[in-house]
C-alpha cells in the first residue's frame, strides 16, 4: 500500500470517527431534550395537584390564624380586661392580617359562607369548595386548640365566659329565630361586600381589599356582637363549640350564614353584576372563518 493510500485511509477513518462523534453527540442531545420534556410533562401533570395543596394549606393556616388571634382578643377576665368594642375591632384587624397574608394564596375566604358565595358566583368549582370547606374546619379546630394550649384555663372558662371564650351564643333576651335572623342579615351584608369586590367593575380597585374587609367585619361585629356573637361564619363558631362541648342553638350559626350567603350571592349575581365594556366588546366579536 502506497503512502498516499495510507493517508487517504487515515483521513477516511478520521472522517468516520468525526461522523460517529457527531451522531453520538446528536443522540445525547436528543436524549437530554427528551428527558427535559419528560420532566416538564411530569411537572405539568402534578402542577394542578400542587396548586390545590397550596390553596388547602393557605386556607387552613389563615383560618387557624383567625381563630387563634381573633379569639385571643376576646379573652375577658379580672386579670385581662376587655370590652365588646375591643373584641370587635380585634376580629376586624385579624381578618385584615389574614387577607393580606393569604389573599394571594387562596383568597383567604376563612368562611364556608364566603366559599358558598364564590361557588354561586362561579369563582370556584365544586371540588375546590370541598377543599376549602375541609381546610376551614381543620383550621378552626387547630387554631382554637392552640389558643387553649397557650392560655390558662381561667382565661378560657372564666366568670365572664362560662361557656368558653369566643363561643357564639344567642343572648338570653332573644329567641333562636331572632338570632337566626340577625345572623342571616349580617351575613347578607358581608356577602354583598364580597360580591361587590368580585364584580368585574371593581377589578382595578383591589389594592385595599384587606382593609375593606377588616373594617366591614369590625363594623358588623360592633353592631351585632352583643346579640349573637356576630359569627357570620360556621367555621368561626365550630372550633370553640367543639373544644368546649357547647352546642346550644349551634344550628343557627350554620343555617343563618349559609342561607344569607346563598341568597345574597344570587341576588347580586343576577340583579347587580355587570360586565365591563371591554369584556362586552370581546364577547360581541365573532371570529371570522378562514
């Protein structure tokens, strides 16, 4: 074999090696891309479940915070002075904190009545309603349990609060139907505020939602707190009732708020809600056929 033939053979081998390396590199790149796409696909499959889990824990923590701080502000003994006005304002401020912290996570409903209104208003699916409800009930149980763990027994069941601090009960001068009607009406007021915030015409005015709800809760608590405890929230009444074993007229705090939420959201949805002009224009546009 001549020298020239040897050189050609070497060049041919080098070309074959380069082509093989290119093929190997391309194959490795394709495998890498496939792995990335597979990981993305798995992440996309799990993302909805992770989002629901995030909402669940956000709502649970927010409701627990409501019960812990809100009920702590209702403690009234000879050692810890308190007043109706102070308790009402405290609950309003606590709602403000909860919405500010967890409004972006779960909406910070804190309340099955608000969740029911959101479902009627087509803000939530039925599956998410169940997620919210379970989170709120657990949050109420955990939050009040933490309160009992950190406060002395005299602060929970004292002369001022023999039924248990933060337990909602109808005033002795009222009958259950009067209490039911009060809870119904103040919940209607609360849910009307929710529907107004969700109204498309208010979409640009969301920066002070936490303050609005905090002041609204404080106002309604000042007005009705001495008569029924101004619950407006089955979860808020459930935790203290469960921990203290006090169930007298407890049904009022489920029927009143839930009925108020249902009726208020339906009335606002069909009587007052309006789409903004931009949304109407988009709805009126008919896509052209190709």
